[in-house]
């Protein structure tokens, strides 16, 4: 008897993500490949995150993927998300000059910006249902998910405490794939 579609999807997603990580080395000498991989992961991460009830006005409301600051993707992110959706939510890509609490982004990639420091952009959406993603190019400033290059491959760290502050629940499957996870100590509130 075949698995129900939802069950099959839950089984296949982590396998696909793990294969993607293994299949796409991102040698630091090839920034083009590195950012192509990161662009793909930006929207794939969303399938492993549960947003709070009421985040989407309708079942088919757009899923807002935003880039604040300089766009290091060079058009690759538009290619990666073209025709894609998160569940029944079509992905809409937006470029922002500044992040604000009312930006209404579901995923916010924070890059270097002349108009807003990365730490300020992250503070602007703290407490809102926004999955923040940063890059090791920002140094120590890290969002909920922080891309790093390890042994020439794209990897990431997850701050699950910050995710909880933003009312997001990250799937254990994604947490298992992270290089590091910052989680609250038992008996402490996030």
C-alpha cells in the first residue's frame, strides 16, 4: 500500500536536502556557485519551518522572500525561486533597502547595506514571524540561520532560541543537518 502523499513528502524532504548539501560543494574560489547553492537553500529552508497561526491571510497568500542590503546572488535567487512555492504559497522575491518590523517578510536574507547595519536589520524583525538568514561574510552578526563555508561546502548554523523568539518552529530534520544548533538549556525559557 503506498504512503499517503503528506507522509511521503515528509520522508523525501530531508533526503533531498541532505543530497543537495553533499552534491553542491561551494569552493570559496567560486563565489558564483556558492551563492547559487545559498539561493536554493533560502527557499528550501522554509519547507522545514512552521510559522505561527495567522501568519498568512489566506491559504494561497504569497510567501515573501526578502533580501535586505546588497544582493550577492547576482540574479541567481530569482532563478532559484521562479515558479516555486512553499506549500500553496507562491514565492515572491522582494529587495529591501531597510528591514522594518512591518516588512512582512517570511524569510529575510540580511546582507551588507550602506543604509542599515546588519545587526539593526535583525533587531527590526526580532519578535516577528520572520526567518532571518545571514552569511559568514557579515562576520559575527548572525540570524536564525547563518551560512558558513566548511571544507569548501556550504553549511549552516541555527539559533533555535532566536527562532522561538520569532515564534518559529524549525523541524528536527533541519536541525539535524545544521553544523551547530544554539538551543535553550533545559529548564530555561527561550
